């Protein structure tokens, strides 16, 4: 089976082609057109500008992704229907519908959040991994849910305000970093080697000790603002490095604490992570260290870094596992910007 996955939920126009055969996946292509430079001057994604770019990029990305692959060999189309920015979602959906009509193919509507987790299954599911706890961490989402099996989920926690990635971007902007600031904060934090804080920065870890599994990062953003104001406009390079380290660590501490507590309470056998923030090397290493020390019997899975950002392959993987839900009545497929898992 050859599956084409289309992703346009935010600011990446992405198409991937995946071959599934004999319980193995083979990536035939994975093309992503990023709009980061376009949105930098706005400090974030401008939805209708993103919509226009998707419209312009989709034919180009499709041509690159299917180069050398006969369209007659494609068996199935997967497309993200939500959650995401509705104007952007519709671009991918309409493109998928037109292609499906032309090639006489069914479409699998794909949940963006589920796809971020199921991309971990590129090597196909291993034995004895369920029940599992899943953490999606991105610019728009921070979500913790139980996975009894593929397709059967229960949300146990989510952000009440800013997502973790959104917090990193906004606090980075306060430090004068360009959008997206998350990767820049990671690079700056790596440069800070001092054991003790020179400036005495100590940021809160919001909701870290509350008994629920929800997240809140708006307060962290406010705390950073007040800390920066104390400098009265005289921000030194060393201060930025120390602040970047403390911001990153505050986010990581909360994510790890809540996830591991959930793993204990619900007696899961594995943890799956997904989303753009999961590309952060420090987050990965600290998760591994904590699990090895506190819950050594647990398995933990991360996607390869190129599959943490929005991409078409994750959509294709998700479409494969839900291929029985493929729809031939294309008019029923619509954008669901607030779709839950």
C-alpha cells in the first residue's frame, strides 16, 4: 500500500509518501516547505498569510514529493483535518479532495495530535507497550493522554492557557529573539555552563505540584517579563544565556514531573512523545535520565527530529492505521480547528 499524506495545519506545507508492506514502512518522499521566514516579522503565524502560502506551495510540494512515483500506484490519501488554523486546514483538505477525485481514491481524515504520536510507529508497534502515556508538546498544544491501543485514547491533562512551545516563543521574544524562539533558547541554554546562577534567576514551575495533569505556562511568561524589567533595559549577553537556561529548565521540569507521575498512577508500560518541542535535545536527555533512574521498567519513544515538526509522513502513518475509516464521500470531510484527540 502506498499512502500520500498532506499536512497544512499551521505554517508548514508538507507532503509525504509512505509505502507499507510486510509490516514495514518505507519512506518514499518527505517534502516540507516552511513559512518561518515569512512570519518572523509578525512574531508568530499570521493565519491568512499562511493560507495564501499553502495555496501557492501545495502544487510545488506535491510535484517534488511525487517525483518518480507513478500517481496510479497511490492507494490512499491522508489529510490533516484538525486541530489547527482553519483557513490553513481547508487548503490541504481541498487539495486532497481534488486529487482524490482525479485519481478516484478515498481519503482518511487525520487528527494532527494523534499523527504526532503515531509517527513513533514508523518501525511498527512493538510488543507489550500498552497501555501507554502520550505527551504532545508543540507551539499550539501541550496534551497528556492515555493510549489503550491505537485509536483508543483518554485525555488526562492539557494546557489551560499557553502551550509549552508558545511560551518558549513568547519568552524568547521578550529576550529579543526572533520567531520561532524555542530552538534559539535551546542553543543559548547549551552555551550556559555555570553551575550557579550569576543573576539569581529563579522562575516558577507552574502547577508542578498540583494533583491534576493540566499545564499552565502563561504565568511563566509573566514571571520572565518581570525578571527582565528588573534589569532596567541593561540586558547583558550572560543574562540572556542564564535566562534561556532557566526558561527551558522550568518547562522541562513541569513536563517531566507531570508525565512521570501519570505513568506511575496509570501503571503504563511505555511513554510516547511527539510535537515540535520534542526535538529539544535537552528535553529528550532529561526524560531518558529520569525514567532510567525512577521508572527503569518503562519504555520511552521519541520520533526522529525531522518528524517532530509538522510533516506529511506522520499524516501518512496515521492514515495507514485508520485506513478502514477511509471516506469516498468527500463532501463529508471538513476542517475541525478545535478537534480533540
